[in-house]
């Protein structure tokens, strides 16, 4: 029953992130228009935007599929932490609430993995036994 809950969480959180936030950034990135975005790493606005877009679109699709769930949750966790605590750090709670909710969901998926109903579960039997680190990151 827990695996069904993880499946539902993955599909909705990943889908909402990918198509509610990431897809728009994906289109904007390739539109040719000037990109203005938070550059908290000092790597440039376009590079920062690319990292956020990649996490919110591509990594979120991997979450939906349950492919390398723990590994791809990491960029989403970082992106949502930056959104909540840096981009909206001085804003009222209502402005950062969505980022905090996503942060909670992707943090939870980091610990649970993709569950039994994931593409990673299909790959799990191909990992040599005893390789716990690789097994943890693939799930």
C-alpha cells in the first residue's frame, strides 16, 4: 500500500512541477529572449536559469517515471530550497509556501525512493548484490 502512495506522490508532484513550472522555463530558455533570473551562485543568470529549468522539467519527469528517484530528487531539493530560502527568503510565508511544499515532497522521495511501481524497480535486480550505494541511488 505504501508503494501505491509513493506512486501517486511521484506522478502528481513530478507532473505538477514539470508541466506547471519547468515546461514554461523550458520554452522560455529556448525562445531567444533575454533571461533574467536569480544568480545566487555567480555563474550567470542564463546558467542559473538552465539549472533550475533542468531540475524543474527533466528531473521532475524522471520523478514521474520513478527513474533514479533519489538521485534526481537532489537537484529538485536544492532548487526548492533556493526558491524558498533565497529567492523568497524575505517574502511572507504565503510566497514561499509552494516551494516549501515541493521541498518536503522531494525530500520525502529522496528517503523513500521510487517504490515498487517505478522504472528503477525494474532495474534493481540488475545491480550486483552488496553494492548498497549504487542500489540506494538507483531506487
